[in-house]
C-alpha cells in the first residue's frame, strides 16, 4: 500500500504516466488497500483512475466499503 501511494501520488509521481488500471488488494502491509483507495479518490490526478479490488475477503462489509469509496469493481 505504501509503495502504491508513493508510485501514484509521491513527490515524483507527476513526472510519470498513470497506469491504465489499478488492481488493489484490501490486505496490504503497512497501508491497507481501502486506505490506498481513499487516497486515490482524494486526489485530482488519480480520482478517475479505474480501480479493481482483488481480494480473498468474503466479508460483505469489505465489498460495501470498497464500492462506497469508489472502487470500479470488486
């Protein structure tokens, strides 16, 4: 999660092209996927970037929270 945020939103992120799609797991070390998703949606540069959540989680709350925070698919 920390590396994804640095890549997408870090100090030198503006100098590189955004990916076409982000595949994001909820269960990431240091910074969880839902937090990463919130940051992606919170910045003008990445707010429309397609994000697909891939997770082994079967929790309905994870699904609902993902969509509530702007995931394009789960």
